[in-house]
C-alpha cells in the first residue's frame, strides 16, 4: 500500500475509486464503505484509494484534543492495508484544507491530483471550507467533472446508528459490549510495560502496567474483564484503568499494617493528581517478565467502577472476587 502525506508527493495517480472520510476506528460503517470502494475498483479495473487526515479536523481547529482517537494512526494505516486498499492520501488538515472551497476540493484534488472516477462517502460527510460541502454537493460537482459519487446510507446495528461518536461515548461510559458491537471488534489499548512499585505482587496479584496513549479514547475508570496479549500469547486478565486510589497516595509500608489512617501519606503536592494508568493482572500467572514488553489489552466487560478501599485486606478481597468473576467469564 502506498501512503502519501502531502499533495506535492502525488506525481501521477492511476484512475481511482476513492473513499472519503477520517475513518476513526474503522467501525462497521466504515468497513462497509471501504469494501464497496474496493469492489467497485476491482470491477472497473481502478486503483482503490482512501483520502483521510492524519489528525481529526476538530483537533486541528481547536488546538486541543477535542476528539480522542479510537485507534492510532499506525493502526489505522495497517487496517486499511489489511482490507486491501492500494493507496492512502493521509494529509495534514492544516495544509490549507480548512480554507479550501468545495469546488477546489472536487476539481483540483479529487479529479486532477487523484484521478478519481468514483468517490464514496458516508451520508454525513462534510468537506471544504467551513464544512460547506455535503454529499449532495459532491455528487453535483462530480457529475460536472466526470466522476460518479456513491453515498452510503446510515448503518444500524441493534437499532443503534453506527458512528465514531457513539463508540467513543460507549467506551467512556465503560460499555465495552456496545463499543465492540459498533466497531465490529473489541476495543483495545496498547502500551509498553513500565516499572511499577510492585505493590500488586506483594499481596499476591502481580500486575503489568503502562501509561495509555494520551490521544486515545479511554474507558471510564474502573476494573474490567480483559484479554492481555503479551509476546504472542493471550492471557485472561482483569485490568484497572485509573489511578489506583487505594495505593497511589500511600507509601509501601501500608503493606505491613491494616489501618490506612495510621500510615503516613507519600510526599506529594496537595493538589497532586496521579496519572491514569492501565494495570493488568494476568490470571493464573505468578511470574512473568513483562517489563519493557509490548502489551495489547482487549476490553471484554466492565466489572465495577474504581474506588478507594479502607485497607489492604478489603482491596485484596475485592481483587480476589474480581479474579474469580473473570475466571467464570472465560470458563
């Protein structure tokens, strides 16, 4: 698959069928649109292409993370290649696209630069300056320029409109099942294991943890039934997403005495907020060297919200219950 990141990189393009959109998460609706594009390209002996952006236009315009990703840029490109796309125009929205009139987008970009003979977009696709271009606008412009436009109707699964925004909301609410239904796959987070305080190991539940990608949508703070992929092997697991409030503000000596109130808090600024971490306990695995290893966490089901326990015994008891629930789930 060929990837182009600037319009100046495109010297000549073969006659193409192109899918248009950001394709965040490559959900079930996106997949349907891309498959239609690929099938059309094969039937008409065209190159299959995707026009997208490296970052969401709302993030560029706001200068902030207005729209968290559902997958990294590398994951999106790898998924497009796996589907069979021939070339991807993965441009920077800030390179003049926010001021480009719809007519220029259709004529100079799609027709002249990309040699488009068929364009595919979703029912809610917008393009051009101030998002003035609609699917119907593209259809009209395309007819005048000599390319056809096919518009995908809304896709529903279990009476739910498939959309990246609904998937993000489901993830943010801890609804892993709905997110998986709409994505067409289970939601995952990946990261490289960092060295922790080994507190989980001290009371019988060793964990591997990593800081999540700050650009990705995060499940709400809580404990989840998960599947952890490490070194090409999958392990049933329970995973905490959050700050581990019971232990994050305490010194390691809390392990030796029960009452939390009798322990000295770690020296931190009064307004200190622990960073969000993804912390996974691999069920039935007591010893495994995972530091600096790359993990993929697949979210199956939320068990409970994250909260602070009064003492280590209460925490250990709850982790044991969570582990047993996960065992039954995988059984």
